[in-house]
C-alpha cells in the first residue's frame, strides 16, 4: 500500500511540475513577444516606388511625403 501511495505522489509531482513549467514558458513568450514589423511599399510623387525601413514613420496627412500603396 505504501508503494502505491509513493507512486501516486511521484506521478502528481511530475504532473504538477510539467504544468508549472508549461505555464511559465507560455507567460514568458507572451511577455517577450514582439510585434512583427514589415517594410512598406511606397509610391513617390515622381512615380517611383521604393521599400521603406520597417521603423520609418510617415504621416498620412504629410503632403510632401510619400503615399503608401494599399
């Protein structure tokens, strides 16, 4: 009987450890996840097209700046 209880306890500890580790990994991924940034295709006033840096920022109401293609 004692062996059965020890085996049950061991299975519970293994299950609880796995559950805790899985939750910790999930929480870590959610906390460190970065938004995917993609470059944009831009059409300039002279008709040329270029690809911007994903970190470049242009205002939509900027009359002198490029317009984004959709």
